[in-house]
């Protein structure tokens, strides 16, 4: 499973907010919703977030192995 938990920490430590991502950088509200719900994002969107936040991919997302019982 992909988790966007690192994104929220990176965002908190940046000068940006969800408001500025939407208003200034034209990130859609749907993208913010996908980040909140750990839904799939395109690599283009990940690239844009890295550019805006000046960070690496691992500061946006992480892989968490699924445990099959």
C-alpha cells in the first residue's frame, strides 16, 4: 500500500498549505482528497508536488507492505 503520510509532514514543515497548493499552485481539490485517502496519484502529480515542496519522492509517499493473513 502507498501511504502519503510523509506528504502531510513535509507540508506541515514547508511554507505551503493545502490552501496555497490549490490557489497558488493550481493543485486540484480532488488531488488533496486523494492524498488524504491514500488513493492513487499519477507520477506527474507526484513530480509536481516534489517541485512545489522542493523535496524528494520519499518525502511525499512511502510503501507499506500489505500483510496477507
